[in-house]
C-alpha cells in the first residue's frame, strides 16, 4: 500500500569501530537513523508486520554430537560479551545455558526454496517490491527494485543453491524456523555456540585475525569500501562450509552474512541480563543480529569478532543478512 511507509537504513555502509555495532539506530522520532556500525541514509518503504512468537528458554552449549545438519551444543557457563570492545558489548558477564541444537551452517537458498515451494510464502522484500543492496562497484547502499531472496542484487542477479539465503527479514526467518520445527537462537546461545569452547578469545577460532597469515572466514580484506583484495577467495557471499568449522563443528560463525537472533535488542541489556538462559528484553524496536558479514573490514566493521553485536528492525532485508536455526533438546 502506497500510504504505508517504512524507513530503511541501508546497512554496514559506514561500519566504524567507534560506531554502533552494525545494527540500526533510532532517533527520538522513532525513525531509523543509523546503520550496522555507523551512519547511513533513510529510504522509505512499506511498514512490515511483526509476527512475534514466544522464545523457548531451554537452551545451552558445548558440542557433543550431530543430527543431520544440526549440532548438539551441551549446556554450561561462559563469559558473554567483552570489556575491551564497544560499550554495548559490555560488561562481560557470566551466563549459564541449557543444552540446545544449532544448525551447523546458515540456511541456504536451496533450503529456503523448499519452504517457499511447500507453503507459497512471500517474503517481505517480495511484498514490498524492493530491498537494500550494497553496490560493489560504487561502494554504496542503494534501494533496488526486485531485490529479494532468489535475486538478492535485483533483477537479473542470481544465487547458488548452497549460498546462505539473504534478503530475508527477521519475520521471514521466524516463519521458516517454525515451518521446519525449529526457532531462531537466542543471542546468548549464538555467542556461546560461536565461541566453540574457546574462553575469552576475540574470534571463533582464536585471537589472531589471520592465523598463519591467511583469512579463515569470509570478510572484507582491503580498505572498505574502496578496495577489496579477495584474499579469502570471495567477493561477496560464500557457499556454506567454504571454511573450516569452529570447535563445535559450526560453520561461518564469523562473516559471510549477518544472522538474525530471537532477542529484542537493547544497548544496555548486558547490565540487566539474567544469569541463566537470557532471552533479551521483553519488547523493543529492533532484533539482534550477530556474526558480521562479507562487508565487515578491519578499517570499518569488526563485527566478525565473537562479541560483536548488530541490530535492525524485524522487517529489514538486505543482501548480507541471513540466519540459521536452533532447537531445544
């Protein structure tokens, strides 16, 4: 409907280490005015519907076995967040989780296609008729008509079946998760799983960004957005399992595409978070995103760090945002 308006802040265009962690910011008017890790521009869009459901609280971590494409993360305690990063990533605090299952990789285009074929579901980007796309040639975020999950860069663009599906909003991801009998992971579950059993490390593989001098995840090497060297072998999205998994057998917990979490986002949540099985604030405007994407670079967005936090409105779809699912034990 033309009378409905939605304000999209095109994401990750100015991902600065000093800016807000690659998620949307809102001013006093309630209009989004920030981008993942920095400022961006406002574009009108139809307002999406928030299909909210309850979140299970029986979840936890430490991998022990796999079942299909899911890995069992055994329950335990860990130190969540960091005191050496952004203000909203602090304070580092102990969290105890129950066991849960986590998808070994991000939901792929092929998997999402089966959901669409079975249900006839239309994503919010398809209903809006456009979405946000990062133009690799101009180094800018733009509104692109016809950009959606099978054509994430717009008309004529293509994806590979084994790539992570993108241009899916939180609402879309939530619908898919329910269809497959799963749910979105909580933010605490996501970070616990991403750490892969490593205590207090910067990345899901350790403290060195380039172990042995080589990238081990899909992130932007070079100077964003002017120059990309493709040391990791990829210009944009990589097929799932293109890099080695972390200590729990989970792939792409850093870079590739941002991943939606179940929680509502709040800057100060860590100061009020319960110690056991936290599920985020009761309500909010934006949902949590984790993991960073292929657009995160050393000079601008470092949210491939395991403690990095992002957030956006639940109806946001972009060509660097996807998800994976979780399930209680």
